C-alpha cells in the first residue's frame, strides 16, 4: 500500500490516491446500516372469516390481503474485539411473534452486544436478543429456500434472549456455542418464572458443500408453580451437491413433563426435506415435504382425538429481478388426520391449500 501511494505521488496522481483511500475507509467502517422488507399476498382456499392463516402459522399469517410480513432497519458495529447489533422491525411477523412482550419491546427484532475474550482464538461472549440458534430457517425470507416457513420453524423459537459463549475453529469447520436463555422465544421471562433455560449449538462444515448442525433447548417456560421441564433437540444437514442443486434435511423432537414433578412426558416431532434447483442465475425452483406430529398438543393444541398430525408439501419459484430484489411465488398444501383447519362458514376441514406471492428487498 505504501509503495502504491509513493508511486502515485511521483506520477502526480494525488486525486486518484485520495479516491482510493476514501474507498478503503468506507469499506473498513465498523458501523454499517442495512435494511429489509418483504411484502406478500396470500390466498387460503378455506378463506376463514378472520383473514388469518391457522393459529400455528406465525409468519406470512395474513390471508386475502396485501400485507407486510417483516421490515427492519439494522445497525451493525463490528471491530476486532467488539460487535453489536440493533434492529427495529414491523410487520405481521412482529405483531404475532412478539405479542407476549411489553409494548416497549414489541418492535426489537434484534439487540445484542459481543466481546471477544481471546486474543488468539475465535472465542466470544454475546448477550441480548438474537435470532434463534434452532433450525435452518429464519424470519428473513430472502435467506430461506422457501417463501413461507416450515411447520417446524413456525412452532419453534424465531428469536431468543440471553447470553452465549461461542467458539469458531481457525479452519472455520467447527462452531460450538453454549447458551443461557430467558425461555422459549421470549424477551422477558414468563410471569412467575425464575428458572433459566439452556441450549447448545454444534455446527460442522467439513467442506464448502456440507453443513451438519445440532441444537438443543432445556428449560421450563411456565410459572414456577406449574413448572414443566421441556427438552428439545434440532438436527439438520445441508448439502449443496453442485452449483445448481442443493438438499436440506431436518429432524426435530421434543418432550415436556405432563405435570410438575412428573416422570411422564408428552412428545412431539417433525421431519422436513427441502430440495432446491437453480435453473439459472436468476431463476430457481424449490420443493418441500414435511410432517409434524403433536398428539398431546404441547406446541399445537387442536382439541381433537388424534391431535395435530399433519403432512405438508410446497413448491415455489423465485426470480431475482435485481441483485437486491426477488419475486417469489409458492403453492402449499397441508393435510391433517383430524379436521383442524377452519373454513369460511366456521366449519372445519382436514386440508389447507394456499398460494402466496411476495416481493423482498434488501439494502
């Protein structure tokens, strides 16, 4: 760099050097501002009166109207030893997922601070509000292969609050983290709850094509008076076979005490398989198959004899209009053992078919 500046001065290119230095300063600024917005329209064939998707859908949950799923403005600070994020969000996703939080916290999509505690190793301590460490999907649509979220993603934490210690190996192949949390998708603990929850994440990337991930949650998310311990494990693998074709497979299982102090547990589980084909640099197709079973209604309560036993499939097509603007469309069908989907006439059916289209922009 020094030689380049000297050479430029000798050549009388002072203006060029100043421009180059200005570019370097901009690129190395520790503070960056970014944003995201996703607008969608969804049509549910059952067309329920309240214009909402079923109660277990927490993202893209508005029906028969143009709606904003998620929009946020984010500030990120990153240096060698310190990092921080603050993002404020709005949209139907925020309204539903943050409904239990106090007013002042309902729009905090992300807010955390991290400190590097080792000079030689990638060892960090972070605290605050984070995206969940469970699962391969996030609330940000553009980062997911499918337009809408899977049954697993909608019914496990999208976000979490607490502190974590994490380590990334020098090769970048291993990532391990231990967490202490305020609960199952909470900023504030449930009223009357004084017990912390715990979690782990272990990620292994042996090469650029394969990612293996294990994550867990252990804790009580109810008041101490009715404490019921919950144990949950998330496992997934992502394999990018080549530039055009990739596969993601996931399996999750959970168990919760039937009552305080009980040795008996109610269990639930889900499986999902997603395949994506990049036909061109701008156009891609994605197919998803999934199954979710929660007979006892721990996570999805139906009040029906067989509980929630639902198979789903979807197919979506994405077109990149601009580098930061994508148009997405998806058809999706859910089929349950019992009549759990509400229709316009307030009766219930076993099937739910929907079509969704969305525009997502980022900057």
